[in-house]
C-alpha cells in the first residue's frame, strides 16, 4: 500500500504552488513595475527584462507537462537561464569597471549567476532537471526583484512586489518538487517517516 502511494508519477503537491506562482509571475509582465519619467513602466515594453517572466510560464508548463514534453521544456529553461546569467554578468562587469568597482551588488549578482549554473546542472533532462530549473528560476526571480525592492525606492510599483512574491512562492514550490522526487526515489526514507 505504501509503495503504491509513493510510486513515481503520482499526483504532485508542488503543483498547487508552482503552477499558480508561475502564472502570476508571467502575468506580472503586464503589470506596472516602476515609475518612469511621466508614467508607469510596464515590463512588456522592455524586452531585456522578459526572462524571469517567461521562465515563470515555462515552469508552469513543465509542471503540467507529460514526461516526453518535459525534456524540451527543460532545455528551453536552461538556455534562457544560462543566457540571462551570462548577459547579466557581462552587463554588471561593464558597469563595475566604469562606475563603481567596489559595489557589493555586482559581486552578489556574479555569485547568483554561478549559483544558477550549479543549480540547473548539465546532464539529465528529466523531472529532477525540471525541478532544478524551477529552483533556479525562483532563485533568479527572488534575487532580481529583491534587488529592485531592497533600496525601498518610492518609484517601485505593485507589479514589482507581486513579481517578488510569486518568485518566492515559485522557489518554495520548486523546493517541494525536489523533495517529492527525492522521496519517490528513496521509498525507505518515506516509509521510515510513516512508521
């Protein structure tokens, strides 16, 4: 009975968090994020900031997809994550060289980029890789949107707060996803907890 309940492929509870969080993150692409000179700025009009929002949608699709489709979505997520991190590292390196070489923010973003590479991994493109890509997406979102919220600037609008909250929810859902996979592949751990 326990083995049947813990068999891989059973209904995943993480979906109750990852799916809505990914959808909300994608919808934030159309919400006002910061104040511009005369009107609010919406992320949809600034293509370089698309990756966290698109990744939110990819996580949602991956969480709901069949195993045959998961592989393709994992590849798409990894490509977007890696390109985003590489572009961010180059941009920040240029800013640090020109403006402020001792800025902690540049080093924090560099460390975050390295962490995203480590979390996403290189090899498999299975459900575990999908959970790792979701973790990296949540982490990237928390760092990106948190950096905007950290200075407590009055120019930050509600779309940025919602983006941060949905990224945090995505990170927690991805951690649960990872935990469920670990539990399913190690039934003796789950059985010990039940007994």
